[in-house]
C-alpha cells in the first residue's frame, strides 16, 4: 500500500524540499495551502501534477492553521499515515508585530491538528511531526544546546512554539500518538524566504554585484547561528517518523557563524572583499573601492534578541544515523550562485527597457 503523507506549510521552504523527498520515496503527498490573492506555489510548481491525471500523487487542499474545520476536513478526507506540521508564521521579528496571530497559527494551530487526529480516531494510525525550533532555547542556558537544555523563549514566535512543543509531548503521553518534535536549528537554501538574514544577504549582495543595488541594510551583525541546509534537514524530518518509538531530536550542524561572517563569505563568493569599520549602529562594510555596501539599520533590531545558538545533534546522529551533508561554505555558495543568476536575469531585462518589480525589506 502506498503511504499517504499530509504536509502543512507545503508552499514554504521546508515544505517544498519535504514534498519532493516524499514523492521520490513513493508516497502520495497531500499539502495544505492557504488562499492568497496571488499565486503562492512558486516553490512547489516543479512538483505540480495535473488534477486530471488519475495517477497523480501530489494533491493540494485549501486550509488554514487558524481554521479548525478546514484542518479537520482535510485530515478526515486524506486519512494520512504521516502528518508533517510545518505551517507557521515563521518570522521571529514579525511575531513582535503580530503576536496574537502568531500564537494562534503556531501554537493553537498545532493543537488543532493533534485534536483532529484524536477525535477522528486516527491516534493509532497517524504519525505526527512538529516543526520545533532552536528559538526555544532563546536566552541560552547551556552551550551547545541539546534535547536536555532548558528552554527560555525570547519572542512571541518562540513562546507560541513552546506551547506547540509541549502539546505535542502531551498528546504523545496522554493518547499514545506517535508524535515527535524536531528541534531544528536554522536551515537555509536558495528558496529561503527573502526576509530571513541569509537570503537577504545573498540576494542583496548579488544585486550589488550586478549594479542594481547600492547597500544592504541589516540589524544585529553579531548574532551567531548554527546554519545548515534545508535539503539535509528534510531527510531527518522523514527519518524521525520511521522509528520504532517517537522521540524529540535536536538537528544542527554543530558549527556556528555570525551574521557578519555570513556576509563576508557571501561577498567573497562574488569576488567582493568586505572591510568592516565602526561598531554597533555605526558599523559599515566597504568594498575595495571604498563604497559602503553593508550598513546597520536599527530598525532590524528586535525587542529581545537571541544572541547565540549552537546545536548538539549527537542523539540524532546515534539514533537516526543522521548527519548533515552540506558544509557552511557549500550552503553559502549555492545560495549566492542562485541569487546571482536571478540578479543577472533581472539586470538583463531592465537593461533591455523592461520594468523589474523591486521588493524591499
Ligand atoms: P516558511 O516561512 O518558508 O514556510 C511557512 C509555511 O507555512 C508556508 O507554506 C506558509 O504559507 C505556511 N503558513 C503560514 N501561516 C499559515 C496559516 N495560517 N495557515 C496555513 N499555512 C500557513 O518556513 P520554513 O519552511 O523555513 O519552516 C518550516 C517550519 O519549520 C515552520 O514552522 C518554522 O517555524 C519551523 N522552523 C524553521 C526553521 C528554519 O530555519 N527554516 C528552523 C526551525 C523551525 P505561505 O507560503 O502562503 O506563506
Ligand atoms: P531567526 O532567523 O530569527 O534565527 O529565525 P533570521 O534569519 O530572521 O535572523 C537570524 C539572526 O540575524 C539577525 N539579523 C537579521 N535578521 C533578519 N531577518 N533581517 C536582518 O536584516 C537582520 N540583521 C541581523 C537577527 O536579529 C537574528 O539574530 C529563523 C526562522 O526560520 C525561525 O522560523 C526558526 O525557528 C529559527 O530560524 C530557528
């Protein structure tokens, strides 16, 4: 029998990698997407299958994490063997602007799915993966962070994800649902959302390289993260649901870099050498001609910041046999190359007299 998986957040970065992986493993893959006024399926268009194709294995359903009835309807219709709950308002800075919505979608949304599994009588059948996060560690209590490190969330996003983490553990213990938390450290890719810092840097510097942007404005350059590749992390999400018993796992590379390091490396891949001068809000990055290409703008500072994250994924290595395959340098190179190609394409279009729409953040 072909296994059925349901992915919430299928249109996001991780959803697109996971859907591709599960299709390659022979699953019938169902995804929940929310209605938007513009197309929002760019990241999964390469997986699209004609609805008239009787043998299609990739099927999308409308639904929303804040809408119980749509979630219940889809889960009842699909009767999935596995649910991957990836949908979330996932931007930490935005969660300070929309704290209540973030709590609803990221916290209560997770409860809605677990309740659907329970009341539809699927507790013994449907395995559940929750996209938990290193943001739970927030103000870190221990270095590096493992499954036993205490949580100290530092944003409305992280507090909502803390609820989601514990309700997942609770439904596992209370109702015997095979439910797991993947505590994933930051993971990036060429399809990372444009307003997360890595993509903002690679996209901005690529446009500087082709002459269509002067300066990238960033927030805290001292923040340190453990950055991996989303493709590697999707494989682990699947592995967690294939074990004998459910558990929670940290997924990380064990290597840490600052935002400044990331920008320096990305620039060097474009043949630009950055020299950093000044401190705090005065800090600037200059190219060899003396032009300012990176500047700090306090508008990107957060009311409470997570200064440093570094993961210890020893348990995942031991129990799941998982380890990351992509190095930091390979990750940066792949993102830079992809954004350079897009910047060159846009510059060509613009230089031919067409208008290119610019998006700012
Ligand atoms: P993205 O922001 O790229 O994708 C989020 C997805 O959730 C999108 O498909 C989005 O839809 C969907 N979504 C948002 N709100 C709703 C809603 N109310 N109802 C239905 N769908 C909704 O995130 P990532 O792919 O990077 O991350 C996946 C998950 O993993 C998230 O839960 C995130 O919090 C978590 N996480 C991510 C990490 C990372 O470094 N990437 C690390 C640790 C955890 P749309 O496309 O329409 O916006
Ligand atoms: P993060 O990712 O908050 O770790 O959450 P993000 O890339 O937004 O920020 C990382 C660090 O960089 C600093 N920073 C900036 N961030 C943004 N977005 N824009 C800037 O201009 C900028 N300048 C500096 C931030 O202050 C921060 O310290 C991501 C999300 O994917 C979450 O959903 C996920 O749970 C965590 O990773 C693990």
